[in-house]
């Protein structure tokens, strides 16, 4: 068996359980793509950075590793699940077995993988001892002393260029939420009111992070009572949907209408459900009644909110992850019938309304969606544990919406509350900016009940905010991104893990000041709690014409990480809630200080870790 055959067989085994069911599970097909060239693998401290030249038509790349040139080559598994591929290089391999030989294959779809590149050995960079430097404000880096620098290993240098392009605030487009009937809930979780706190969570992500729209499941669920049959005659009731959508709009946000799940009275098999709220997952028993329901629902929205509003801001998505049997009990052919009927029903209200899909797990069915015999105004899909792949080769100019995305799809995982997740969030947003139209974190709030309501404050919920609306590291990461200026500046990173471990976003403010957001992140879930070998020393000489004031914020073990400071019971007492809310802020990591032109800043950045440097011109003295 050739190296290429080995690689394709292993990819088929991985994707057979990954939920991408657009081909027979357990098989893959050859991509009509060449192998990447320009592959290199450069060793650094605790990592190997693998780089390659882009392949036109590729949506992503699978990095392979072997102990020898002859193979067998295995896909590097960073533990994220879903799709073990990345949209571009460079890629930092920080798994324990890094080393040896590397090769890269391009993906045309998640089931169509191209041939491996020529294998390359790991090479070592030249090592020289760097000059000394001091931390801004003095002191040792958090996490136990300075990095061990025997040379340029462990060091990254930042240089800024000039730019005029607007900074693409990809995080502002969309966020996920638990089903929106939760907004109306009078119940308590941990003594906290569900409905008011979910409303406050959406208000906070809108006001503090600039997020404009929210996507959620089950708008057709029986708890909202949209569809009932009386003596075999359909009845529509939109009053509770109106309450939900009025609330969202009053918060300044726009709903993304995900059509699902199947109302019980319309389901072919009402026993087929998902989640504790029993969302129906079967096809309709009467396809014409489904079409009529969607048309009546859309027409009601047009009457209530106006066609101009719906045309300009609303989007209609068909179902959720139909390529997983847990969400769709019908066949793939049944789903495409559902899609066609739904799309035509929406368009029958107004042809300018935007409808799309397939809202699949693990980037499945994208090729089928663009070939569907029905209107497709945007592509949507999901992935967890890795960066969003590059669907532009399939999109044909359509908007690309990742309507779910996160560090893990596992309910109750400690990853969700971690600094690792915060750095991962920035890594994904930076990768997506300029090539996607939405990348929606799943979800805004830990008021969430898919598999049951939260059992304790820190339980690994998906939210950016906890029950009680305490900000997690993920929230603070986007809060710092929101502090960036509106003009993006090009960034050049050089050194050990530059662009693979350590990445940066830079901006200029209207007053001439600079904002620099840095993060040190790996996709390797084995490094969730940190790794001293991956800590980096950042060197940055800001291009300042005059003295500026430096302000510094951090997110790491000791900053913006409230879970590490909670040692109480499952739920706080009233006084503990008061204390927790009083501390719900991201304080500056050091006092502001003066920086002069030509001064080098040296900053210790742990992994995982985030730092934000804001430099503003000094106020002129009287």
C-alpha cells in the first residue's frame, strides 16, 4: 500500500465517525487537487511549526506525521474531534510525539482528500542568545518565573506596518443561544432567574461585544405552541414567538430563524426527539402542511416586522445538523426535500428573503448544498475543536456563515470555562476574519438545558457568561478584541512559533495610538492547563513618534479567570454572589506607564495566554 493509500484509508476511518455523512460512512474519495508544495517543519521549544503553500480549491489541510520517511503517516490528532484539519498554515504540532517527518494533504471536501506532499524532516532553526530585556513595569511573568531562554528558542518578535483597511470585526455578526423560549422561563437555576438572566446575557454580548444577531434551535418547538392540529385541521399560534422575537429586537439584536424542530402534531414519528425539551427530529407526516406552516410563519414575520427589515437583516436557516441521525431521523433525501420546500415557502413570501443551509455538523454536505435544486443564498455549517475551514471554493460568492463553533462539542467539559478556550476563540476569529461572514460562538449564556440544567456554577457550560452572568475568559477575550481600533495594521511575527503558536491583531486609533492583541494558543487539547515549554517572550518596539502611555490587560491563570478563584459549594450564597459580581471585571495587569520612541517592550506570554497592549499619545502638558 502506498503512502497516499495509507493516508486516505486512515482519513476514511477518522471521518467515518465524524458525522460528515455526505458519503457512505467509512469511505473517502480522492480529491481533484494536487499535493501541497513548499512544506517545511521547523522545530522550536515544545513544538514543531509546519508550513506549506496554499493549494487552489482546497477548503483545508490535514497535517500528517511519521517516525520515518517511509511511513506510515498518521493525521496529527490534537484531540479536538470533528474534523482533524485546519484551513491554512502554519500549524503548531505540540502533541507529545512531535518530531520525525511531516507531510500535508489538501481537502476538497471533508470526505475528499488529496495526495500527501513529499515528506520533509524536522529541521532546527539557528540558535543565538538574544539581548536582555525587561518586562513592562518590571516583575516576573505569571506562572512561575521567566521562560528558559538558551537562545532564540522561546522568543517571538512583533513588527507593525502601516495600513488603512478597516479591522474586520468578525465576532460581531452572530452568537448562539439556548432555545429562545428560555427567555420566557419563570424558573430558577442555582437560585438565579432563567428568563431575566438570559435576556441580560444577550444584552451584554450586544452592548459590550457588539454582537448583532442570535441563532437558536427549536423556534417551532411545542413549548412555543406554533403549530397544533384540531380535528385534523392545522392551527397556527404565533403569540409566544412574537414575545421571543420582540425581546431579541428590543435588545438591539436580530434573530437568525433556524426552522426546526418538528412540531409534535406534524411529525411522522412523534417519538423521535432530541434533548430534554424533546425537539422533534422526524420528517413531517404531511409535506404540504410543512410548506404551508413555513409560508405562514414567514408571512407573519413580514406583517409584524416589515419586509424591509426582513430583507436587510434576517436570515432563514433550514434545520440543524441533519447529517447527524440524532438531529434528523429521515434520510438525506428527506432532508433535501425539506430544504427545497422550506426555501420555496420562504421565497413565496418575498424572493429577496435570504434562506440557506445545510447547517451541518463537521462541514458535511457542503457540495450537496451548492448543487441543491433550490435557492441557496448562504452556506452554513458547524465545527468544534478546530478552526473553521475555508469554504470559499464552494461558495460561489455566497456569504459563508459558521452558525455554530466552539472549542468542544462536549457538554460539561472544563475546556469551556478555561483560558485555553479564550485563546482558541481569538485564534479562530483571526483566522476567519476577511474570509467568512459569521463565526458564531456556541453560546452566549450557561442558562442552557439541552441535556439538563446546570448542576453548579462552574460546570463546563458552553456560555461566554455563567449562570449569574459572570464573564468567563472567552467573554473577556472578545471584550479585548472589541477594544481594538477601527484601522487594521499589518503584523509581522518572527521567531519560535510565530504565526502558529503566537498570533496578533494590531490596529490604530483615531488619535494615532496603537492597539495590539496577542495570544499564545495551541489546538492541542492535551495542553489545556498550560505548558511551560510553550511560554514565549514577546519583543515589540512600537513605532511611536512621541511618548505614549501604555496600558496592559492579560487573560491567563491569574487574570480574567474567575473559575480559579472560586472554592465554594456548587452554588454561591447571596453574599458570595455579591462578591463575585463586584469582581466581575477585567482589571489592568499593571499600572499605566510611559513608553518613549524606540523603546523595546518585552512581555512574557504563557500558553495559553492573552495580552492586550494599548498605547495612547500622552496628553500635552499645560
